[in-house]
């Protein structure tokens, strides 16, 4: 990373954005999994101080995990015989917990934690921070940080760690896709079509994650709507957030054809709106192939006609595990969404949720910085009187 002024380091949030964007660039600069992971872990070390970092891959078929990448600081311990070996998931309470909850885990002091597993060669570890590597609601593995000192990590760093799991997931999927392509070389034409589709999907996810890492929330969400619509050849898309009472959705970003008028700011009631109620209560996407004749569309049918919507896809929008709104895709011609399309769109929706979470984290950091500066000014004033 390069700073514009070597005497003035960037703000913590900008440093995080730079590290995350450089990690994403690593995915396009090399096809070597270990080189990409090494660069990602190096960037992570510039944001969260650790003594050791590991990427652990999960094999769901055998319910085992294997360390595929490790990096150590000079002060860190070593795993002389662990890298590359497999372990039973049932041995590790916290790995199973992350697999079930999709949430990071923080152990302030391993010496006093009842569930910590003490492995030979790892007795130096006193603090532990880990997050699941998730793609399309499936856990691929775990990103883990170790420290030789207790109380070395915070929950804020847990959220930063979760952000770095996205490029790690893409690196793992790229490697898996590359391996599969070599296995299917005999069916070259089919493999090429599949690879092209996967590359387009990864390109979409890469762009979405880059948008989510920016500090301009409005611009990030608008670009996400645009990229989502263009990828799925949908003329319109929009993102709406729930109000605090959970009674209405307000459209805060959209993408429309040049001939259409943006409806940002429109308020959508939830009550007596079966499609929205379904997505919010069931926490899953909804596909409507025939808007005109689907009974669930009755409350908003006139609105759909005015916007020329024939088919639609409505997705829940999550921030961490809380549903905060929806993302919709509209087609002017009949369109039946394949399951893979729905899964990809939901992954993009999760990245949009990460953009909202990043914005909330940035605002909190700015508020904390402002409060700290005010406290320092008061202290200087008090000293001046003395």
C-alpha cells in the first residue's frame, strides 16, 4: 500500500478499504491459490495485528477441515506438523458453531475458555479470532487469527475479519473452478461455457465487493443495482430499506432504463402485500414468473403494469443476520429464474448488506473519533487554565 503523504497515515477505515481492494486485485493478478491467499493474509495483517493467521478448508463430505494456508509473524508459534493435515470437525466446538451460525468467534483468553482445544505446538496461543468463509450460504472454510497475548482482539476486528472472508471465498472458488475445468477437459466446449459463466459471476461478485468497500453508500448501492440488472439482463432493479417500525419499505437506490423515471424515495407498505411479507418473514427469495396473473401481486398489480413488469425476483437484504430490506429485479418480458441465478443474486444482496454494515461501522468510527477529539480539546483547555 502507498500513502499519498508518508508523514500522515490514512484513517483506519481508509486503510481497511485499501487493504480490501488490494486483496480483490490479487484475485485477478494470479491464478495461484497460495499466492492469492498469502497476499490477502498480508493485507489483513495491516488492519488487524496478529501473530499467526490460517485459512482452513472444510470438506463437507467427510466433515473434516484442513489448513491450506498459514502465515506467521516472527513472534508467532509454529505448527510443524499441522499444515496440510485433516482434522475432524467434531473436535472443534467453535468451528462447528461458526458453521451453524455463520458468525465470527472471539476468544479473549484461551487459558480460561472451557471449549478451547489445546493442541501440541499451539500452547503459545492465548487469544483467538475466526470467521466463517461463506459463499452462497455454504461454509467453505474458516479464516483464523492467533495471538500470543490474551485480550488482543475486539468485536470490531471480528467484523473487519468477516469482510476479508469474501476475497478468500472467491480465491477458494477460483481454485476449485480451475481444478474442475482440468478434470472436464475432455468436454472442452461444455467446460468453456461453464467457465465463462463462472467468470462472469465472479466478476459480478468482485465488482459488488469493491462497491461495498467504498465509503460513498449511495453510490455503492446504485452501482450494485446497476451491475445486478445488467448481469441478469433485467431492465430495472431497486433496493429498499425497512423503517424502524417494520411497516414500510423505502426505495433508496435503483437502476432504470433511460426512458423511465427513477422512483427513489417511494414508500411501499408491507401490510397486505403478500410478496414482500413472504420475503421478510420467510427470509428467502421469491420468484414471480407471471406478474399479471399471480394472485400475490394483486395489491401492487397496477404499479407493476405502469412499470411494464412481467416477471420479477425479490430478495431479502441482510446486515449480518438481521433482515433490513429487499432488492428487486424486474423484467419486461417473461423470465424464469434458474436456481443458480437466484443463488448468485442472493450473494450480491449479501454484499449490498456488507456495504450498509461498512457504512454503519464507518459512521460509528467517525463519531468515536469526534468524541475523542472533543475530549482532547476539553483536556487542553483545562490544562490551559491551570
